[in-house]
C-alpha cells in the first residue's frame, strides 16, 4: 500500500495518527489487492493465515458476524493476526514532512 496520510487543521496529534492507521486497515481489501497477494508464488501459507485472520475477525467482531462476512476481507486481515502494536518510528524528510513506520509484534 501507499502512505497513510493523516490530515489535521490543528497540530497533528497522536490520536489523529492512530485513527488514520485504524481507518486505513479497516478498509475492505480491493479485488486487485487480493488477487495480487494470492497470485504471488510461495504465498499459499500466508494466504491461508490471512483467511483465518478474516474468519477470526468476523467471529469476534462487535458487529453482526454475517455483516462482517459480507464485507469480505479487510486490509487488517493481511497482517495475519499480527495486531499487537509495537510503535511508530519517525523519519524527518528534507521537505519538512514526517514519515512514521508502523511496527507490529511478531
């Protein structure tokens, strides 16, 4: 995926950054993204883990299970259950923008 951009009219807060990450990961996985993942050689085990993560997300969601199933895969499912937040590593670019790299526990 490309960058997750967090916009704010006031100084950017960590809350806005985390919300932008959450919103990005909870978007439905597009057909192109899904087929790209599934068509890569040697990814069968990872695809199976992604499918299990989607199944588990649907079963444990606060929303209705059938609704979550109909929505289909979400980007968060590609993390294959690795959803424990490790932190954000900042990088300041020469144009004055910041890039934060998302870390997740293995």
